[in-house]
C-alpha cells in the first residue's frame, strides 16, 4: 500500500510518501500506526500521540479500528491542515 504523509507528520517522518508492506498481523489503522511508530526516530516522533494523527483509507476518513485489508492508499495528517 502507498502511505502519504502531510504537514508535520511528513516533516517528522522525513518523506511525503512511501510504499509499505506491513506484516500480516497489522490489520487496522491503529495496528499500522503502532507498527510505523517502531520504524525509527522520525516515525516515533510522528506517531507518538496517535490521537493527534488522522488517517484516510483510499481517500475516506477512517478511525483507528478501521480495517486496512485491501487498502491501496493510506494518508496520515494532523486534525487540521493548512494550504
């Protein structure tokens, strides 16, 4: 799946997008956030407070318990973004 990062999430992760291949145990947005948090310092900073990050799955806002199975694109962004 393709991951897109916006605003300060992008700044902390250090990239705007990347292709992800999470393990099969990662089944929800919350699982994905926890997995990303463990990928390194920038990810740990970006996903340190999961409630401060919103997600969209295939361009539809999603909660942390939403399934990522079959998703082609996940986007992470702060609750409010600017132009």
